[in-house]
């Protein structure tokens, strides 16, 4: 099967990457969609300036802008970028197809770096976050190709969020007025060296760490136009059925914080972009994949665990629109 992404690195860059990997110097790629985002330049600046090794860092940005002034790469980023690779694709905001589609466009800017870092464009980074990210992945209780770390990130409004002694873990779910399952996390106090890694009910799309071997197995689906709720559930199902486990942020692992609810935050459904008023294809696809009606070798389910086992894991009756585990969710082996 052909590689999931084609590299366009120049020969000397490829040689540099090979040498880094020989020396055990892992490379990282941040995947960051942006919709008319006022804070994206600050997010990029924070990522670069707080990285211990910014020369090993790449940032892929899919900009959906109404005006050139909304670009993420502003003077503050240019001043600190150094040897950080910045890859940007820009489209008019009226062509936006939603955050899930935008993440797939960001994924096209990923060139096989060792660590894939998925975030939202209104985030902040802790000091030496890149070294800590690699340590977190290496510390998982499973092999690098068998696990990811993901959650809805800690709120940056919390004082000293980056050293806060509680970690976000997705455990809770409700059904909204449209019948969609909506997940959110708890802040859990974990003890380093004892219960560092807590199982997570689903991923949190605003923060995910994964080794490149996971992204090779579970590439981001480019066919999910108009999807918001359903993104996290579907990607978790794709991981789970391939035998890949999801862990929340481990003890001492708040390396990325999320700026929640800031004034002036723009979203595509308020701008009445195409996907949100006319195109439901992506939402239909999510349902077809999660019910098993649609089979897709690349973007569908794996074969190591069944969909029935997945619904037991997350505690849901998907087709019946019921939550089977309301409180105190735990994975099956801990119930």
C-alpha cells in the first residue's frame, strides 16, 4: 500500500532527519486548523518559544481566513521561528467545511515526523513541552504503536495551569438536543509513578499526542465535511478497533492549555459557511461508519476488536441513542 503521506522534503532536509533519528532526536509536528482565529499567532509563538528544541519542530496550519490580516504567521512568529518548519495552506473562510475537515487538511501538511501533536488554534504551551511530550509517549504502559494520549486540555484560566496537579481525562457524556453524544472531561489527581496514565473514554480533539506509527495506521479521514460532534467518537472507534488504547493526560502532563470562551472567537456555523447550511455528507458518513453499514479499509474500523466491544468500552448504545454507563465510567477490565 502506498504511504499515507508524500514527503516533499529536500534532500538535505531528509538527510538531517535521518541523522536526528539515528541520534535519538525525535521530531514533532503540530497540526493546527485555524478559522479566522485571532489567537493563532500567539499559539504558534508559544509553541516555538517554549520548545526546548524548536529546530526539531514543524507546524502545519490550515488557515480559513476572511482577510489577509487574519493570518497566523505574524511578526511575533517570524521573530522566533528560527529553524522551525512552518507549513501553511490558506483558503477563504467561506470555503470552510468544519473543524473535522480542517484537521484532515492539516494532516496533509504532516511529513512523517516522529510525534504528531493535534491542537486547537487558541492554545498555550508549557516550558519544554516538546521534551515532556516525548517522555509522556515513551512512558505509556503500551508500545508506541498501541496508544495515544488525548483529552480536552486544561483551561488556561486556571492559575499556574501548566504545573496544576490535576490532569484532564475524558469520562463524561450526555446527549444533546440533536441526539448527538457530547463528551467532556474531569480534572483527576494522578500520582506520578503509580497511576500516571488513566484510560480515557474517547479522545479530545483539542489535544492529542501520537507516535507516527499510530498516524500511519489511523490517518485523519478527509471525507467528514460538516462534522463537529461525532469526530471524537469516530476517531476513538477507529483506534480502538485497531487495538490502540486512549489515555488521558498523565500526571504532571499539562503541556498544552486551552483558551476557552474568549471574546471574539469566530466559528464557521455562525458565519454560515457551506457545510453548516447545505452539506450533511460528513455527518451521514460518521453514522454509517459507526453502525458498520459502511466499510472503508483506510478510514473505517480495524479488525483487532469489534464495534460491539467498542460500544461496551465507551458505555453507549449508539443506534438506540442511550448511555449505558451514566456515572463513574471505567473501561471493561476495571469494572
